[in-house]
C-alpha cells in the first residue's frame, strides 16, 4: 500500500505502536468534558443509527460510542491498529481505509466522529476531507471532532515506547469552524479546555451538523 509521504509515515508509525498503544491506553481515558461531548453527540444522533469513527485506532472510542447506544463501526489507516481493534472488540466492525476517500455511499451516515485523527493530515487537505464528511453524512447528520488546539506542527520521533517519524498538527478551532462552514456543515458547538495532566496544550471539540433544511431540533 502506497500513498503520499504523510499518509505512509502515519500508517507506519501507528502500525509500529499499535500493541503498546492498546496496552498503555486500554480504555476511554478522556476527562469529564470530552466524555460530555461524546454523550451529547450520541444523544443528538439517536440510538441505533449508523455512525462511523474515522481514525478509530484500537477501537476504544468506537466501543464507547456503542455503549452509548449507537450502531457504530470504525475505519483506520493502520492495519496494525485495526488488527488490535478487531481482537479487542470482536462484536464491532472495523476496516482499513482513509478518511480522505471513504468507501461509503452519499448521505448514508447519521453521525461521524474524528477523535484526534484529523491532526495527522496536512492542514491544506482539511477542506477536502470536510467535503468528504459532508458527502457521507445524511441531512441532519452530526459530526464530532476532537483536536489539539493551537497553530503549530510537531514532528514526533518517539511515541508509546517506539521510535517513529510522523507529524501532529495543532489546529485553530476558529479556522476549522470556518472550513466546516465552507464545506456546508453548520457548527453547533465549540468547546476549548485547558491542558490536563501530561497534555502539552489546550484541547478542543467541535460539534457540527449537515443541515436538513428544517428548524433546529
């Protein structure tokens, strides 16, 4: 499997760390505010409706969304991560794929989650990716993003006990909100919180919707 340099580097890095990532972060470790955003997303989507997590990694957030009542599956760039996810959560569906070109029909999803996954894309690709998110969401469908809030690129050389080489982009929430709007998605909420624990800076969560042409629910 080949692709752009950023894609290959990210895939190789997560293949390398997959087993130790699952060992070090075995469950949902997010704080109260992040969990609240996941819960709000699930409540707005509604029980049993189809949801995809893009960049699902080892499946821990996918499993949490299932526990919140969603019919959820996951897709990730890294075959190593998908292998770990399938072992850990055999009752869930996981596939290898890229958020830049989702193998899904138009308007087929009630919800889509990108939990700290768009931070590995070159920022210039984000409008294209948001257009893809708009394409696969049904009218009224919800999108939840989690990001590192800022405006810088970090080159990681060590992660989860391994030598790696890939980029992490800290992204400005206001710029993302504008790009989401330009793609046809309406931003319904933005939450920015200060760093906690070992975090290096603020974190942000954006909840958006593909408008359905009716009044807000």
